[in-house]
C-alpha cells in the first residue's frame, strides 16, 4: 500500500491543503488506514470542490472547469472519486469517471479493476485532453480503492444469497476479540462502520468459518466450505423470537462469515460465575427455550426440524437477561411426509441422549433436560458445587453424560447416573413448589424411554402453570433453606470428593432486586 508523506506535498496551491485534510480524516483499520465516506463528504463541500477545480497547479491545470454544472455533478455523486484522484495527484481524470457513470455509489459496490482504471487514463491521453500519465497511475488508484471504497453491507435476511467481495477490498468492520470457537468456526466481536450497512445495530458478532485452507485435510474441503450454507439455510426455516437470527453472509475472498446480533455471552460462560438469577427467572427463560424448540420440532409448516446441539454454550443471553437458542450448524430439517427421525451424530456427548443412532425431537429434549438440571444445580449449589457435580458424573470414557449403562444379562441398559438421581430427588423434597416443579420437568425430560420423554410444548406448559402461582416477591418467612446433597454421598463418585461438604443454600422463587425477563 502506498503512503503519502505530507512533507512531499506542495504548499503553494489550493489542492495541497485539501489533500492534507484528506489524510487527517483517516481511521485506523488493522495495520492500514481507511477513509470513511462521511469524512470525505464533510470535507468536499461545494466551496472546497471549487478550490480544487480552480487550483491551477500542474496536477490540476488540465481539469476542464468549463464543463456545464461540473461542481454540482461532483458534489452530488463523485466526491469520493475526486478525493482518490486528488490523493494520487490526477484530478484531471474526473471527466473520465463521470463519462462512464462511475459514481461514488457505483464504485462503493463495484470494485474497479486495474485494467478499467488504465482504460480511463488511456482514453484521456488518446483524446489529447491530457498529457502522458505516469504509468503507475492505474496501480496507485487501484491500491487506494481499499482505503476509500469500503463496500456497503446491505443484507437481506430473507434470502440465503451472500455478499461476494474481493479479498483486496477492505470491509467496513472493526474487528474485536474472539468470543467463541468451535471445530468449524470462530466467533469475534465486531463493529460495523456507520453508514455502511442496513442492520439495526453497529455492534455485531461475526462467525468466521474455517475454509479449506484451514482444514488441513483435502477430504474435508467440501464439508468445511458448506458449513455456512447449511447453518444459514437452517436459519431460514427456523425463525423464532428466541432463536438467535443470522442477519447476513459475506464471502470476502475465500473467507466466509455470518453476521448476527451481539449478545452478552453464553450460558456456559455465565455458569463459571456465581448465580445471580432467581428460580423464577430461570424458569421463565426455560419457557422461552422450550418455545423455540417446539417451533423447530413442530412449528414450521411442512417440515420437521431438530437442533441436535443443545448445550449451555449454544444458549446466549442479551442485556435484559433473556436467553436465546443459537448455533444451528448441526440442525436438521426434512419434509413431514418423510419419517420424522434422523441418523445424526450428536453435537456434544456431554448432553447426548441414550437413543442410539436414529433420533428425533426427543433427542433435543433430553439435552435441554440435562442443561436445565445443571442450571438448577448451579443456582442452588453455587459455582464450586456445580463443578463438583459435573466432575462427579464423569464416566469412564470421560463424558459427563447424565446417564450410564448397567448390564442385564448380555444387554447394556441405560440409567440415570447416581449423582443425577440424588440431586433431582433433593429438589423434589425441598419444600419449594417452584423448585420441585422444575425438578418434575427435568425428570420428565430425562426419561430413558424416548417415547415417554416430555415434549417441548408439555414442558413449557407445565412451567407456565407453576409461574402463574409464583408471587413476584417472596416474603422472608417463606424462604426455604435446602441442603444440597453432599457429592461424597454418591456411591459412584471418585475418592477426590470424599471430603467435599455441600453448603446450605437459601432458595427464593423471586428476588426484588433481580427482575426476570417478561414472560411471553
């Protein structure tokens, strides 16, 4: 990328001052500089355009100022073009861009090739309107495009079509730190430049998919390149108030990325800190997640659909504390005339159901049941107890599933692990009707036989009825104290938990200083 040293600029002509002011409007963009269109528009007012066109220096003297309405034409549609030409020292070519209707709006969305730029200068030389140009001009203008001509990201959420942009073109995006990662992609916090997009927010989350060059395995190239398309198509089918949407898809050279709302973080991140949520707040959020799953399972006209990767990392929260189901990369849908089952590898073994290879909507319900159980343990036992509970149910394979197998004859039969059964029983017997009701939902979701497992609609309905009978504020006299079962009491825990003592936990159905998100 070329650099313009202010010490090399002429100091006696009108255009030099404007050129210096262009440099002063630059914005840091990674290792380079960019010039945002609002700054250019503010600089190139009518008076300054007139100053440039009437400059008379050797770089400006051949501008045909007598062209009818030239100043007004540039003011209306060619201010960025004039800024680039002034920056590289060839304002005389403005007539060639006007003749071809290469307006600011056109070049912002259509990157000009070096050959096209050279053709404009060659035509001017052939007409004799200007003298021979520096042979490097076309390359200089071409290179400057990445600094001045940031594309507008105008997304259409209702279509799968992606914006395809050349790798050399700078995106109107200020990238922040990484906030998530997986086998197929990383997620970063980012800010879109104002005036370069049609989204409701400048702050977004960008999911950058690992392309074939990142996979390291040629056999994975096609799979890796299709990940974005699968997830985006799933989002077209599964639109719901509490399913995190994708706003758009951008292909920048070989890099493919999706743009989504930026939320506060995932449930898994929140569960690393002490819980500040009431049981009623948790229950209301679970109702919303159940509604989202019910929409995926039965709410899409003509299709069955499943998430297949329900876990705390894929439940995100906004600034109001509401939870959203996210990451449909593993999701699956099919027409209703086909069998409502699928042969699918689970997204996370920790939340996998004991259902074998052929699964259906009940697979998601087991996973959300395991998540609900963990949230209850975290909320009533605290972060330390929750981590002990997670380790206590680690199987011999290292998976923290909530089930294991016991042998009956020659058959391995799944059953809930002892830590899980004991904790659910303690919630059943705690004396708090809302906690006991939540435990009943968890028990229904963690039914070994998938044909008896609760549906999302049933779980949501049950919680709504419980919440209807839950006061907004619980009098102090009604607060229950629950002894969470010591991990050391569970027979299949390892020796490391023998001296762990569970705390006494104060449980309230609602707290006055923690207002939950409103129920639908």
